[in-house]
C-alpha cells in the first residue's frame, strides 16, 4: 500500500494555481501543470477559499501602501446631509 502523506503546495505553486484558475483553466489542467498525480489537492485549495483567491496579507504590501491604508482608516467619516 502506498503511503498517503499529503504533499503541500509551496507559496509559488499556490500563486500559479490561483493565476491559472483566474485565467479560466480547469482543475485537471492546473493539476497537470503543477505536476500533481491527481486533481484533489488543487480542488481542496480552491474549495477552502470558495474559488476566490485569498486577499494578500498586509505583510505582502510595501510600508508606503500600509501607511496610506492607515491614513484612510483614521479619517473621520463624512456626514451625509
């Protein structure tokens, strides 16, 4: 009996997976491109996120863009009249 150890996707592979999914490739084609034996691992990653690529974390942003986001959130909301 073969071992059933799960092989995880690297961050680079996940990025490629989401890019291919966004471009309309099917799960089987993505699995082949990532050299996976079957498509269940690809399907699992997609299903965990509802088929929507997760937002990049604030750690992926530059310090300048994080500061802009903080500045925007610190502004008081305008009252609608």
